[in-house]
C-alpha cells in the first residue's frame, strides 16, 4: 500500500511539534505560514484525522499526531543516516567507526591521530559521538558507539579494554590562587573550596573514590558544568577549583592563567583505556583504530 504523506509533510510534523506553532515552524522550514497551514490541512485530510489540537499558546499533537510524530522522527533519522552513508560511499568510505570520549577527555590529540589513521585506512571513516561523554560504556553496550576512550583506576568489567597510558589527577586553580603556590593539596583543602565538576554523580576511579572518600570529606558546594571548556571557564573566572587528568589539562595550561597542583603527597593516578565490546573481530574498524591510537598515544 503506497503511503499517503510526502517527506515534506513528515518534516512538517516534526517542525510543528518542536516549535509549538505553525508560524515558528514555517520560519524554520523557510515557508510562509499560509503554505505550511495548507500543508498541515492536506495531511489531516489525507489521513482523515486531526493531528494537532489548537490550544491558546501552542499546538499539541493529538493521539493520531503523536503516533505519526513517533514514526516521522524515526523516518527522518533513518533518511539522514542513509544520506550520510551514501555520501561516505561516494568518497570511498566503506565503513565507519564511532568513537565516544569520556567527558574529562580532551581532543587535542585527535587531529594528528585522525590524519594518521585516515592515511593508513582511507576506506574507514571516524565519527566522534560527543553526546555519550557522561556514560560512554552504556553507549558502547547499547551500540551507539563502537569504541570508547575512558579514564579510571581500573578497566570496566564486561568489555575488552586496552590500556593506553598512565595519567595523574591534578587540581586545577587560577594562577593567582593560594593553592597554586603549594607542592600538593590535601582532600580537606580541596573540599573547602567551591568544586566545579562535570556532573554531580561520583565517577568510579576518579577524585571522589581516590581523594574525598578516603579522607571522609566532600566539597561543601558543587557546581555542575558538563564539559571541560565550561569547567575550566568557571575555574578561570575564580568560581571554584576542579580536578582533571593531566593529559586533558596539558593544552589548557599553555595559556598561563591556570595552575596545576598535585593531590596528596603521593599523588593520585589513573589510566586511560580504549574500550570495545567483547568478541570484536580482529579486522574490525574499531580494532584497527585502536591499534593506531595505541601506536600514537601510548605513554607512561
């Protein structure tokens, strides 16, 4: 049975649902309000059902509209993926490996590593998936990424993990901060400051497990910032201190406005791991990217 709606009407459904009004959706789609209203009425006529309930402030999908909207989002997402895959094929890319990087991971290493991988594997594309940075292992388990770069004191269980490099957790403060003059800082000293974190959920193998918990202290005030740039912007602005891996911090310290301080007299360490699903084929794109990254990024 042929479908009754066109792709333009499917796009219209998503635009109106997201915008909440025909006028705002028309602006997004580059149409006049009257043209989009006509398109909506035609879709409702073809389906024999009202798709949106007209409220005082915004249009709300009806039960029929919600069903169509669910299908519309899936159809458009699949079309986008198909177009992207066809474009890749047209330029000689036969396979894509999706790489997820943990929130505390930087990207300063990416250009040189990606250039080297592309030179040796021209038929494999690499896609960075940034929206899984807080839960890369879950994204790996659910198939949203093929390879994850994560940091911790131990590799995650239930996956195949390759140790990439050893790193150190460092306190980062403004250059003029009193703690910047110390050789190392204690858990109590850090906890006494407003603490800028990626999010408020403690992560395994990181500062809460290695520093605060053993000392029996917690920061009195925590500011959740989400991404590295936001964390460091708040630290630069004097709104708090944070703890990041030295590898992530390295390029940001070159500006000279931030200082890096050791944590405890012995220092706190962690490892970076490249993690993939168990049973990954030896010739898979994920494993080939892993080999390249290990060759270029492995360190002591």
